């Protein structure tokens, strides 16, 4: 495309809330054959809320929430915010923690009042030798409702399961339909567990998804698809998504996402809506038509 037509395209996109960082991305967008969408914060609102607390070893729900929130005050993960927010709503005071550690893709741990706190997915519990049998059925039932169950352990014993729900954005379904109508293969990637991922993908109208993907493996999925001849678009909002955004043929960041994601992407969807994807592709097509 001529520099002039690219400029016009970039301007049109900006009006639609789609910020294009380089002209090449605008030209490549129309050629995308596969679009990877991150789940949390991309397809979903990314503002999860606590929905269920199932007591295991613990006997007091408020105490569990207080300890879990104190632990999560060290994390910036959207799941952590949900826990802290829920404790605040219940006017629970956050306790001082030490030796905080985030185990990316798995959960968090820290010390609090002489206790060792551990919070995260079932794999984290298995790694740390925490007994969870007897509670996995309940966790799975929550996951089937598209909620994310997390396991909370105190001093090596399961204390509770805390589930959060993160509803999909109201217009994600229609935006995904537009991509599919353009013959684009839509694939969801998430670090979340399989059951939750399946339930969210079903709601979103996506048949192809990969769950329990570790942060470092998101970029590998992009590479895999490229090796199979796909022109890959990647859309994400998190620090986890940055390497995949950089590697994709076109990286799209959610405008409300992390700075790292925005810096790694070619295009930013300022309105946060996935409709920006089909808009960008349509403008890309129009731009390329103008030069012929
Ligand atoms: P996503 O790709 O959905 O953002 P992540 O890779 O960040 O997922 O996390 C994968 C899983 O690890 C989460 O679904 C959760 O079970 C667990 N996890 C990660 N961070 C935390 C945290 N701060 N607190 C509790 N659990 C966490
Ligand atoms: Mg995300």
C-alpha cells in the first residue's frame, strides 16, 4: 500500500478506537488466518469476583478470606484482586506477610503470623504435597460453571477452596462471530484449568482452546501455528501474553491491559472490545484495495 493509503487506514482505525503502531501491521491484519485470544481480561472482563468459599480444614470463612487476602495483597494477578476486594467488602483487615513468592502460572505463597500460606491451582498443591482428594469433585463442579476454583492451604493442610467468576464481556460473542465469518480460525489460550476453559470457550462460541498453558508456552503456540502455515494474530492483556504478542504476525493488546502487553503489541484496542479485531481487519482490507 502507498504511504498515503496506510496513513488514511491508520486514521480510520484510530477513529474506531484501534491504535496502530506500525503501517506494516495494518497491511498484515487482513492476511490473518488464525487468531489466538487470551481468556482472562481479553475474552472475559478480567475483573473476577469471589463466588464460593468451601471450607476444608478451616472452620471459619472470614478467617480463611482474611489470610488468603493478606497473601494475595502481594500479587498483581486479577485473581488476587478479586480475593483482596472480597475481604475489603467484608471489612477484614489485611495482615502483614513476609517471604512472599509468586509462582507464575500456579499461584502464590508467603508467611503470615508464623503460618505458611499457599494459594493456587491443583498442580501447585500437588507440587507442594498438599492432600486435596475429597475436594477435587467440588472444584470441578465449580469449574463446570465457568468459575475458577483455587486451593488455599495453611501449614501444609488444605484449608478451603475459593472460587471466582469472571464473566465474558457482553460483546465478546458477537466479536468472535465476526472473526469466524471472515474464515479466521479462533483459538483460546489460558493458564486456567481445563474445565473452566471449556465452559468459557463454549459460552464464547470457540471450539478450539488450550488450557493450563504456562506463560512461556503461549509464545510456543504462536510459533506452532506459524510453522503450520498460519498467519497468526494474538490478542492479550497480561504480562504473560507479552512474548506471544511480540512473536505473532500481528499482536493486539487490550487497552486496559498491562503496559508490557501494550508495548509488545502492534495494535492496541483502546475500547477493550474484541470488535476492534474485525474492525482492524476490515480497515486493513480496504487499505490494500485502495492501492490496486
Ligand atoms: P491466565 O492465562 O488465565 O491469566 P495464569 O497463567 O496467570 O492464567 O494463571 C494460571 C492459574 O494459576 C490460575 O488460573 C490460578 O489457578 C493460578 N494462579 C496464578 N496466579 C495466582 C494468584 N495470584 N493467586 C491464586 N492463584 C493463582
Ligand atoms: Mg489475560
